């Protein structure tokens, strides 16, 4: 199981670095392809839309397929998509390459989670998810900065070349180390959508979409929040992003262990603490305090991710892969909505008010999580 998980982690790192790194090389891409920055920015939007729409559809179409061959096929598409991005002769080809790569991302990630958790010891599903999500954390704090540096040193095409190589290595590791006897649920394409009649599953996915808006809102506007209300110099933004990423990594691993013990109670506690941290960031009187709060917010905010993924898995036993793919889409919707809402808040109430709006959004997530916990307790009482 350890070797299998390590192989999947390499793949998660490579695939998600391909998603995060574009922000760091966007000006170089725009200049080389002779398009505007907004046009280049649409490459990010296209990737998100590919995950939101394509992930659930592709997962439904591939329902019931043997997991290991499916994951190898998805990784092969990711390799091809990143390679095409590296050699794209123009903007249109690069746009198409990013969409194709995005289409397989959610389905790959969903299958990787199901493979990893199916081999995990009983009661260790959340911590196993956390270890897999660690690959995403590494992509944030290591992959994206390293990819940006490669792009600055050797050109943006070299960045996608390096990502291609990483995904190819991951593919070979999966082929070698992941067992081929992965359990599958035999069903017709799109037949698994019936799982969404389950209200507990719908509530779990809604929690993912709502409870993460606040932290994503702050992350989206973290640079101007730091250089504006936070009184940081522009040169301090990159180190502060690293601080945030380290906090997120630690929180993810600790949160997985807490969720193994008490999933919804730990989630409620973390979200409540996040509200306090967001309000504290709004009121912070000094950059040092702000820096500590940024670290804490990253840690607490990401501590809920493994539990949210596990909650979706446990409420969607009939179609776990599709449910995880839809949950990933819900997270992308949250990211898009967070950026839009944050922009409206800044235009109306000012930059610092983003913290308060984020805290309010997190309170909504607390309400939904409390409702899920209440449903569980009522069900347990009825069974007794």
C-alpha cells in the first residue's frame, strides 16, 4: 500500500502542478504567443471549466472500468496534454491542450482516492486521503514556484516539458507499483448519477462548495491584502505564499488524523477556528501577527479537506469515484465564486472587508456541517 500510495502521490504532484503553475508563467505565455494578459488568463478559466464540466461526465462514462488501466489511460492523456502545451505553435492549440488536460484531472484524482482508500486499514481513510492530497500541497509550495523558476530560466515551454516528464515518471510508477486487482463497481455509463438521490451526499458536496469559499476568497486576493492592509512590501508576497503553503501542508496531514477520530466534530471545530482567524486577520495591527495568522489560516483551512473528501466517499458507497469527481468540481465552483464575490466586496466595502466576507461565508459552512452532524445523530438515535 505504501509504494502504491507513493506512486499516486507523484502523479497528483505532477498533474496539479500543471494546474497551479500557469499563474506564475502567464506574462511569459502572453508575450510569446502575442496575446493579451486577459486572453492568457482565459487559459486558467478554461482549465477550471474543463474540471467542472468534464470531470463528472468523463467519470460517468468510464464507470465500471477496471481502475488501474483507467488511471494509466488518464495519465497518458495528461502526459500528452502537457507535452502538447510545451510545443503548442499558437494560442488556440495551447487552449485546446489545457482543456484536454483538465478533462482528465478530476477523474484521475477521484480514481486515485478510491484506489488509495480501498487499500487503507479500517478507520484510516481520512489520513490516507490526507497523504494523497499532500501531493497537491507539494504542488502549491514546491511545484508552482519551481515551475515558475524553470519558466523564467529556460522559457515557459520548458515548464510544461518538466511537468510532462513528472507525469510520465508517475505513469511508469503506477504501472509498476499499483496492484491490478482494484475493486470496481459494475454499472452503465451515467447510471451512477442515481447516487445523487442521497441527501447526505448532496449535503456533503454542498459543504465542500460553501465551506471553502471563505479561505479561497482570501487566497485569491492574498497578495493585495498583504501589500495593502497588511503593510507588507511587495517582495514579501512570495515568502508569505510559502508560509501559507507550509501551513496548508501541516494542516492537511493533521486534519486527516483528526477526521479519522471524529470527522464532523473536528470539521466543525476547524471551521469555527477559521472564522476567528479571519476576523483576527481583519483586525491585525502588525505584519508579524498577520504572518502568523496567515500560517494558521492555511493550516486550519486545509485541515478540513481530507474529512470532506472522506465524507463524500462514505455517503456514496455505490458510486464513490463519480461522487469524488463531482466534489472536485464543487471545489472549483467555490474557487470561481470566491473570486467573483471577493471582487464585489472590494469594489463596495474595500479590500480589508474581504476577511469579514470570508468569515461570513465560513459561518454558512459551519451551519451546513452542523446540519450534517445533526442528521447523523438523529439516524443513530432511531437505530437504537
